């Protein structure tokens, strides 16, 4: 994707500066066009030169952080200019989404995937994505290992702390934009988590999710119980619920 920013007016002192390369003269991915040529095309002798940015050749994905953009060669001021020109969408602090993806992605999940790669959709939010609950939480349920810090994000989030040694059990990758992914717990892991946290999330959420899961063609109670061995204290309640519903 090649982006050209719109021309704007520069003062006399900026005229000489506008002829300089934004990075360095040999850089062929990001450069300012010749001042005189652009001024003539714009019909304004004080017009700022067009800036050409090839995001693909810079190796920038559909969404990226400020740190990634700077490492690729962009400046913070240029990022701000691309946002003003509508070529990039700012998603919270330090996260940018290329404009061609705005209408095709869940921007909330994109922000989380860029800011907190370890975050994993869990509990009610995960159950809803698996079609095991009609409850759509006002905030996205996200899990992090207990030793991880959760940054402030623009997206409405409820953070949950899970044990480090079982955090990866049942964790899958959910594509949110292009090659960008976010963690999502499997249906089986989400059911187990609902039973584990039934004291706070409610027993109805857990039993309804289990009931719906048993109606799916691929359900395997033996596999569910086997997975639950990682959480011995939850096995009895889950086994009792299975005996009632089967």
C-alpha cells in the first residue's frame, strides 16, 4: 500500500526544509518529492511536498504499534500526519490500523492484540464466541497470567488473572486482522473456567454452556473431563453436571 499525504501550506523558513528526505537520501520507501515539482502541481508556491509511504515494503502489518512503526523508519510526526489525512486510524494509545481494514475488523480486539499479545478471550466472552451463551458482556473478558501487567487500553475490558502453569491449556489463535491474532480459549476450556469461577460468574452460565455444548455433534465428555484434570477441584462439580445433563 502506497500512501501520499495531502499538500498543505508551508512558511518561507520551512520551504528549504521541505526538500530534505524524511529519513535519509538513499531511502526509497519513504521520501519527500521535489519541492518545485509538487508546488507546481498543487498550484501553490508554498505547498508542502507530497510524502510517499509504502507501508507494505516497510513491513508494517494491518495494525501496528508506534514502536514498530518507528523501528520501520517512520517518525511520530509522520504517523500523526497519516492519521490526519485518513490513511491510518488511531486505536487507543500507540496503536494504528491501516484505513483499508477499518470496516472489516473488530477494532477493539485489534487494539488488544497489538498492545497485549498474551491476552486471551475467556469466560463469558469466549463462550459467546463459541455459541454457548447468549450473554454478551459489556466489557471483553480477557485473561492474563498472574505475573503479567495489564496496560490501560481504550477498549472496555475485564481482566482476569489465571495461573501461569495452566494458562496455555486450551489456548487457540483467533485471527483479528490480516496476520494479527489474539488468544481465545477453546469451548472445553471455557466451560471448565465457567465452572471454576461459578462463585463469581454464576452457576447458570456454566450449566447453560455445558448444556449447549452437549448438543453439538463434536462434543466429547471424556475429553472434557480429561482436560479438567488440570483443575482437580473443579472435576467433581463438572462430573456431577454431566451426569445430570447426559
